[in-house]
């Protein structure tokens, strides 16, 4: 039964929970972390880690997409980002770093990012970035916004994209535009020969609608990062992630019954800054996590100590700041697998997930989705 709270005469609101509000409950059994599997598969593509990168230039270049893939995850290029617009991305990021040092004008770095994104998308640059990832042998994934999906997707697939991510702050089964044909996701996905991951969503109904479009995966959330994203402040829209993931997982279960066996993966995007958050997201029902700011700590992250999401470059209403990333730096492999000398859960992110699964007695991700949870408040 929904937990409704009266917030005024004749108006109720549902009580919802963030990942910080829930805790994982150990079971009567434990096991060695060496016998725990963190692998998952979407369509024909299998990954050793339930890791998908948030598609921001701050953490994903063609080179880092390759590195993430070689370590078992899925790196997602932003097909509307800097690598698609500038031949010299290092210089573009240097401009951001220099603007971020202007303490007298904290909005300067945001304006520079908007100016950099005002340059047109160049298909030759985009094709070259995708080629770099494709030739490495890892799975190639790219993100487009709903506004540009129909325009860019044919060229992305021709260049070698194997998994398409259609992602906006909020996404629906039909995106309506002024003076343009609406993007009907069901028709759009039906014409493609590659799996599509779509999002973000924050409730059961929208998740179910996206699943019915034929999406192979649904993204829950919009990359919320404390101190960076500002969708709640700008639009008043927030996503309490624990409740949102559980609702999407319920939609997945009901859609599985509705279709007689079609499983749609749930990817959690946002509200995760430490390894315990990753474990909680999986425990709530996510099949994989879409990480952003935690990966900015990688010493080879292209943002050079800065982090932002794609929403930061919106030309008229940015919903993300360009902010300083974590105040530590380690190589990507150590960040994901350790070893760690830090007790705050910011390094060895997926070693910690394996240990959480082992301590609660579960051997794979789908089993771990059934672990017990408690609420703090």
C-alpha cells in the first residue's frame, strides 16, 4: 500500500526514500567474495561489471571508454559532446579548467561550456571517436538526446555503435517538439537493429511505458550528484532513488509477466557517491549502475579534476554546474577494484560490491536484488 502523507487540505503526497535512507540487511548465510559474480548481460552483450558510465565528457573520452570496456564495464560516449564538436578537445577542456579558476565569476566556466557546445556537431569527428572505441574490440555505446535521436542515430549506427542510449533529464515514450515531428520511441526503436537503453524515469508508470516501447534497458534517475546537478532547484523535479529503482523493478516484473518473458534491464543513474550506494542500488533492483562523479577521481579522467553532466551545457537553462570533482586521484583500475587505503568507500567501488554480496550470502546480482532492506527513519 502506498505511504501517502497529507500535505494540505485535499492533497496528499507519496513518501519516498533516497539510497541514504535504506540499509542492507545481512542474511543467515555468508560466502567468500571469490565465488561472487557481478556479471550481467543486455541483449547479446555481456559485461563483467554492472558499470555503465554516465555519458559526460568529464569522465568519458574515446580512450577512457576503451579502458572501461577492457575492465569489464560499458563506456558511453556523449554523441553531442565535445568529441563530436571540436578537433582539439584537450584545448577545449583547458579552457574549462582556466575558467573554473576564476573565483570572482563562478558562472564563467558554465558559459564557456555553453559556448563550446554551440559549435556544430561534426560527423567526421563523431565517426572518428566511435572508430577508436570500435577498433579496440570493446562494446561501442553512445548517447543521444531525445531531441536529436532521429537525426544522429543512422550515422551512429553506420559508424559502429552497438548499444544506443537515448537519455534526457526526463524522458517519455513520445517526445513532442515545436515545429517538428514527435519522437515516438516505439516506432524509433522498432526500426533499429541495435538495443536501446532509454531514460531517465522516476516512477512505475513511465518505466512501464518505456519498457513497452521495446527498450532493452530503462535508466532510473537523471545523474543526481550533490553539489553538481541542480534539476531539483531549477525545475523542482527530484528523484528519491531507492523508491524510484524499486518502482522501476516492479514495472520490470509486471512487464515480464505481461509479455511472457521479456526482461528489461534497470540502470540506476544518480545518488551514488560511494561504494555502499552502488550496493544499495543493486539491492533495490537495479541490474547495473550508471556512474558519473565517482569516476571523476580517475587520474586519466578527461575532465582534469572537473565534473559536469550533459545538462550543464543547455543553452538557456543549465541544470548542472561545472564543479570540482573528488579531491583525490587514482588510476581507473584501482578506483574500480582496489586496493584501497581509504575507509570512506570512494576507492575499490566494485570490490566493495562483491564484498557486500558475499557478506549477505548472495552469489550473483539477480539474487542480491532480493536482499532484505530496512529504512532508517
